C-alpha cells in the first residue's frame, strides 16, 4: 500500500491514501471520508483543497513560480507567441514550425462570427458594460454552432475549442465598436491573431489601419500572461459547469461571468481607477493607510493573491512591458510613476510585508492597456479573451477524464 494519512475521530482512526504529484505538495484523497466517518471537510474558500488533477499549470506561490506544461512564464513571455502558448496548453508541447502554421491557419479561419450575431449586439444599450455583452454573446454561440456541442465527440470538442479561441477577439472588438458607435470591422486573415484584434478594435472602414509591431508584441505578451492560472475562481467555474455536461460555449460564458468580479479579473479595471483616484504620489500614504484600516473596505487593487505570497512573476513581466510601450508610444502618463511609487511604499510597509501582499498580474496591466488606447471597461474583456484558451484547455482536460458532477455539501 502506498503512503497514507491517518485521521483520528473520537471513536476511531481512519486511513486515507496520500497521492504525490509530479510537482507540488502531496494530497490526501478524502473521497471516502464521509462514507467512512459520516463527517465532511469544511473549506469554503478551497484554501486547502485540490479540486482536480491537472497537467496544465503549476504555481509555487512562495517562490513566485508559474509553469505552463513545465515551461516558466518568463521564458514563454520572452520567447513564444500567444498562439504558441495556446497550442502548448491545448496539446501538451510547444508546436513545431509546421504544427504552428497549421494551428494558426485553423484559428484564423474561424475568426468570423455568424452574421446574425451582429444583430445580437443591437439589443444591448450602447453604454452597457462590454463584459455584460461578452457574457451574453458567448453564451449565445451554442445557438449558432449546433454542430459542435456533442461533448462526447472529440472532434466536436476540438472544433468548439478552436471556434471559442478564434472568435473571442472578434466578439471583444465588436463589443468595443458597439460602445463607441463605430461600425464593426471584419477579421483580416493576413494579420496575426493579436494584430487582427488590434485592427478590428481600432481600425475604421474609412482608412487603412497599420498595426504597430511594438504594441502588437506587447499585447500578445499580455495575452500570454493571462492565458491560464491553475484552478482560479473562473477556471473552477468553467470546470464545475462542464461537470454537468453543459456545452463548451455555456461553460466559457460562466467563466466570463465569474472573472468579472473586482476581486478576480475585474481588478485590472479597479486598479487603474484606483491609481487615477490617487492621482499624485503625495496622496499614496493616505491610500495605504486606508488599505490597512480594517474598518475601511478599501483594498489596494492589483495587490495580494490567494496563492502568490511572493512577487507574481506575471507582474514582473508586465512592469517591463510598460516601459517598452511607453517608450515606443512616447507616453508620458504620470499614472505609471504613481504605480511605481505605490509599489515601493507598499513593499516597504510592515502590514504588506507581514501579510505577504505583492503586486499581482492586474497591478500594471491597466497602465499598459490604457496607453494602447483601451478604455478601462475593456480591460477585463481582454483578460477574458486571453483566459479563454486556459478555460478551454482546462475544460478539455476535465471532459476527457470525466468524473462526477461537482456538488458540495453544507
Ligand atoms: C486575479 O486565483 C487566481 O489565480 C486569480 C488570478 C488569475 O490569473 O486567475 O491570479 C487573477 O484574480 C488576481 C487577483 C486580483 N484581485 C485583486 O487585486 C483585488 C485585491 N486583492 C484582494 O482582494 C485579495 O488579495 C485577493 C482576493 C486577491 C486574495 O485574497 P485572499 O487570498 O482570500 O486573502 P484574504 O482576502 O484573506 O487577505 C489576507 C489578508 C486580509 O487581512 P486579515 O483579514 O488577515 O487581517 O490580507 C489582506 C486582507 O484584508 N489583504 C489586503 C489586500 N489583499 C489582502 N489588504 C489590503 N489590500 C489588499 N489588496
């Protein structure tokens, strides 16, 4: 018998198998706990609970390590494209040159939306938050792509996965265009995945749009940083929805809804709003004191993380990317200086040191996205666009190794 853990209750002792993964802490398999003891575990925030077995992503929060299929995030951000990382997450290995070319061609050829979906947008108010539109439109995809919703068919799973990854930029760009009253711009198959998104977002039919290669590279890197992140709240939502057999479009729509919260993917929008509210470096101490005040609900948005008790490695890459974009676009926005000084003061404050609160992926992303020209309401939309590949990969991993429908107890 392998390693076991013993749980002693008042009346008896019970042994449970201990499982060792390829990396990270051992887990105690407690699936038979209730049957053997009549007791549940209680872990409402899943702070000590592994909900699944996965080979996609590993985080060591104490060391500030993030690996996708074993590759460090810093290496991927530096050496790979978002399409290469998407292939890696979906297939387990980085693609060869031919595999990448075939994957990019497949994705490119699925970027158009069913034309009737364009009228779907006209049912929304122009000032509706684009995340509300994303939830609605992505959930509606299953009404248009009936031919890829049989989750038991690997081919259906593959084409719906490709459709979701391919169409998210088009859906996101259309949400932005609708909010600013400009006409939708169709995909251009001659452009890269990210370049195509930039043109659909900022291009207009009245004149040619030239993709800025520095912005294209920076945004592609931002997509890599947001691609996947173990069992975060929205990924767990996608998996839970998938465990009921719901179609992939409905599962991703559920993930989008969860990501919208300010404690999760909505933090990038909240972080930039906070930096603008601070306004100047001399006001930083006041906000740091507010963040430490238990009677004040204010928190430093973009700071802290459930897993990282060290610097979020994505924030490191993000800060470097701010400098590149600001230099390339000759941006002189004081908000970056406020962010740098806020980080410096917080990281030297005993409260943040004791609670191990560091900048996370959301702290600097808004500064870059704003410099590129996105309104704050689009920040979480971009997070959802990039995280779709992680959600899809996690959904495929779960469906191909079906377990029970997820259902907790009280
Ligand atoms: C994302 O899970 C993921 O992987 C998510 C994500 C991904 O890629 O999917 O990484 C993306 O969601 C990043 C996080 C974005 N959210 C924010 O930046 C919002 C601000 N951060 C916090 O709300 C908070 O840090 C969380 C929600 C991110 C994490 O909270 P935890 O782990 O549940 O920790 P906690 O709320 O219990 O906080 C521990 C202590 C508390 O103080 P005490 O009750 O112990 O006295 O730290 C304090 C908190 O009050 N604290 C903060 C703080 N974050 C935590 N105090 C001030 N400012 C903050 N930002």
